[in-house]
């Protein structure tokens, strides 16, 4: 990684780009995309698209509830989250790379010690984004790149925060900004992952009546009810499908000790690798909730402080879907990266990213490929980092992939 690349990455790491779904603080995604575009223009790429998504994309039925609610609260929600498309050449076919410049919160200390970059986005995914440009710069030295085939780069917002790419990657793909080969730059240890899970989010919601701590039997105890259901559903849903995970996530009723909270919610995130698995998980959750409420009533009906909760459990509890109906990417059109990147192990689960939006696009091959690991590089966690050596290896992989794509006529 040469000095201008290091400077660009440090500039991006210092630029706060956690989106409004992640933070109430400053969002400088416009600054990030301008800096990124400037580096790409320096070796011949041009801007094919720059701007936020149109409001129409938020009105679709499968847009996660968290996004719809954020737009209702803040009319400028989309305006501060632009997406960029860069292009090299005008020929077809094309290879497309997708990176996201938005990050999770909170901000992490930024630095480079000569071996590792530190900071939010170092591995997910500002580091891979800069390494991508370095690889494309080298590939552009081949006369066939840009002449016989084109290169597209999507640098998007709206990947993090539960947005699932609905106002970043999806509208770009639907506008035709994709290739016959599409590579999503996420940490895979430089292994070719040809499938991608999607996720649905369910909320088990209790709406009952509060009570004072001196008379806990007078109200509905949402904490006890939801705590019971959390354990019950964890057992019911674990291992339901072979291509997904069940995350029993947040449970909230209240924070004070001197009252009984009658209302609250339990969140579950269910990932899946196919529509069939999504249907299995949906059915298991619905049935498991019904059975759990029956069991709760039987177990707590005779316990005085919780009798009212037990008797009314089914009436005050509802299942609400906050995110549902998103596609999963299946591995039926596997890119041939033999000799460039080893395949992802068949028995190892994949993960969720914006590659889901290539699931139903005809004539395309799609893979997830990038440096590092979500776990070992502390993505989304304290101490996020990227080794310069692994970024350099990714640059070399990108260069080899693009030049081979060009020399093979886009195959």
C-alpha cells in the first residue's frame, strides 16, 4: 500500500460515517464519497452516479420498519446518505465491486502503527474499499481493462444499522449498475463465498398494565413473561434450519426496581439461506410462541404475583414483524475464481450482506470476497483493525481477478 492509499484510508477512518440508524451524531458520508471518488478519478475512473436514493424506495413493503420509522422522524434521512458509482470503460461485459462506506457506531480511535490500521471501518469496510482502488489502479495498466471490459464500483451507504441495502445497493442494482460478475467486498479471509443469508426480525410484544411494587399481582409482569418466552423460543428455534442462525436479541421492559412493567418487547433476528428456510423459521416461531404462552399460563396460573399475567398472557402478547421478505443469495451461479481465491468451505455458514440484491438478477454471477475476518479483526467491536499486509493481498487478488476477467472476454 503506497503512501496516497495510506493517507486516503486514514482520512476515511477519521471521517465519521456511521449513519443515522446508528448515531445521532455528525454524519459525513458526503465527505467520504467525495474523497473516495477523487482517488478513483486519479487513475481514470469516472463518476457514473452520485446521490441519495429517491424517497420512493422507502415505500416498498419489504423495507425494514427501522428505516420507515427513521424517515418519518427525519425528512433529511436519505439526503445525508449518498451512494456513489464509479466506472472504468464503457464496454460490456463488466465486473462490479460493491463496498460500503457507512459504519456502525461508536467511533474508534484512529491510527496506523506501520503494521495495522485502527479505527471504525478498518476492516468493515473502509480498508477493503481503499485496497480495492489500489488493485483496480494496477489492473488499469492492462490495455484490455476499460477497452474490452468495464469495471464498476458501488460505494454505498445504508449497509449498516439494519438497513439491509434497501436505499443503497438495491436501487443501484435495479438501475442497472451491476456486472456479469459481481464481488461484494466483505471480510471472508480472501475466500470466495458464493452465497449470502438474509435476515428477518421479529418482535414479541407484550401490552399489559403496570403495577406498583407493593402490589405486583395487580398488573401484568411483562418481564417475567418475556423472560420465559426468550428461553422457550431459544430452545425451539435453535438448529431449526441448516443455513441460518437464530439471534435472541434485546429484551426490554424497564429500568426501575420499584414497579412492575406491564409492557415490553423481545427481539429475535432470524437469518436464512433460502425462502424455504425462512418459511420453516416463520412457522417454528409462530407455533413456538403459541406453545410458550400455553406453557406459561399453566406454570404460573397458581402463583399469586403472576396469576393475572398468566391468565391474560395470550391476550396481551402479539408477534410483530419488523423486517421480512428479503431475498437470500443462493450458490447456483458460482463465479470461477480458481487460482485466485479458494472457495468458502461448504459446511461453514455464510453471513448477511448487500449481496442479497443480486439474488434474482439474470445473467449474473456473484460472490462475497474480502480481506480479514469479521471476528478476528473485531468488526463492529472495540479494537477494529486491519493489517496492511492483508489489505495488500486483497489488492493483488482484485488486480488478478480483473485482468483475468478482461483477458477471458468477461468470463
